[in-house]
């Protein structure tokens, strides 16, 4: 179990589904693998892999994902089975439930936060642009 300590964003793995900056998706989305969002989503998401929401992205709706790195604006309930990393640029309005939660200094969260592992929330300073 000597897994390298790399950022979750560096370990997306298989080829992701991408919603580009110029795109708006209206409706629910379900994917078995990773999803990268740089545009806008209005609907619920069920992500079987890692969800990556970029700094300029917006998501309105409930999200369920295996892992997530959030840097944009999210309005809705977020449930993450494993690790959720919230970047300094993130603005989240809604309930968060995650097994492990890491929050960068500067992130804004308005809503109830539950860490299911019972471990403390990890707070960190971002050292590189996300």
C-alpha cells in the first residue's frame, strides 16, 4: 500500500468524458468512468469514476461520484464514495457527504458537511493552479 501521494486530478485513469468550456449540458448525466467538466451542467450526475470540475465550470444539480476534485461553482447535494478535494476557487452551495474531505484555504462552502470515515477534514494551501 505504498501508493504515491499525487493529487487526485493527476490520477484520472481511463479516458474521461469531457464537457468543454463552450458547452452547456441540460439533463442528467451518468458515466461509468471519469468526467471532466469545464462548461455548465444543469441536472443530476452519477459518476462512476473521478469527477473533475474546473475553476470556470458551473454545476446546478445533485452529484454522486466515486472521487471528485471541485474547483468551480456547484449548487446541489454532493455525495462522494471516497475522496473529495475542494480547491481554493470552489464555491459550493449544498450538502456535502464524503468518506475523506480535503478543503483548500479560500474555498467557500455553504451547507452541511459530513465526513463518513470519521476522520478530520484535511485543510491545505494550494500550491499550483487547478
